[in-house]
C-alpha cells in the first residue's frame, strides 16, 4: 500500500468520527479486475481480508453492495469471513433491487419492473446485443452465451420475450462488439420511462426500476439497523457506485475509477491493485485497535 488516500476539502477528517456501517462494492474495490476483461479475480488479498475483519472487530456493520446477483455475492462474503462474528449479514445485490440476509440466503426486499419497452428499445439499436435475467439461486437466463467468466452460475439460453414477460429486478445487456462509451451515448439517448440504467466498465448496461440504486438498497438496510447515512462509509469504483458515494456520509472512490465517479467522491484512495480499500479502512479502523464502538 502506498499510504494515505488523497484528501479532498469536503471529506470527513474529524478524529472523533468513525463509521457505524461500511458499504463495500466488490469488483474493482475488494477484488482486482482481470486486465482487458469484464470480470474480476475471485480472490481476496490478505490486506483486504484483515482490514474488513478490523471493521467487524470494532463493532461496525459491513454491507456488500454490488451489481452482482445474490448467489455471486455470498461467495465473496464467505471469502471475507463476514459472518464469523455471529450475526446474519445484510447484502445489497443487483444494484440495489434486491436486499438479502445471509446465511442462509433470504431475500427480504425486492423491487421489480416491466423491462419489455426498455429491452426492445435497446435491441432496436444493438440487435446483436446479449440479454440476461437472473434465475434466483441458479444463474441466468440468457439470449445467447456471454463471454466466459462474466456471469456466475448456470446459464440457460432463453427467448428474450420470455425472459422479460414478467416483472424483473434487473436486466443485463451486453455487446462485446461495442464500447462503454457507445453504451453511455445509447442510454442517454433512449429516454427510457420508468427505467433507470447504469453502464459498466465495458459495453455492459444494467436496466433497473426508476429510483433503484445501491443507495436505495443501503437506505433500506440502514433503516433496519438504525444507522444514519451520515455514519456510513462507502467505497466503490464504478458508475453504479455514484449514488452510493453521494448518499453516504463519506464516499470514497478507488484510484482507478473513472473521472465521473471520482468527481462525486469525498476522497480518492489507492487503486484496487494496491489494496486501496484496505488503505481507506485502516484510516478509520486501525488493525491494532481493539474494543467496540461508542454509541
């Protein structure tokens, strides 16, 4: 690790402040990206593992918040040993559309929408794009196979109209022949009603219900835990983290994040390749510290 994060004027600097809840993105924040591919290494470094344990040891809550499906998030929770402190975890999945407890996995909150108009509009402009909808606990139904490693679990090829015939919590649209910039322009020009969107690092578009984001999912969790947003630390690197970083009392962007993510953050830590998340967590939860939190 290369030391202290970059300090911006708006960030919390009081030594008296310590987060009561830490919200963590997964891919590009806890897990390193595979260079050139839209997937991450399924491996947690010792520095990140120990830093997260330091948060739990201090008595704060750790909530994973990701665009991943629930079954792809519980695996990471296991790698981090998040449930080793005896409490069932709160997990925000599908970019906020699904909130679950674990273990065992139990969906406690879900928001769905009619994705048919948005999917049709996108496919009119990108007819060769791939479409995926989650099959809870199994994997995904897909219009055609995705690039290897981009979707976890089992995939089943299904007709698109059948996939979105009923309300869904999230739709993934992927075009390996396009770029992320292509999809940013596409989404901005669609004028989707009743549907929100977020573009990933590649030509990857997530469609979701209006108003649903990692922030809305975390708002639900914080309410259940009695934690004020001002007492939340959130760390992320992608466009789907923007609302979360703005909502939290302290929002921190990873060093490799795109400029639009860094622009909304209170601070920028080191990149994922040098354990930037661990650097930020150690700022508030020194590994040598012991004892619980006040209040």
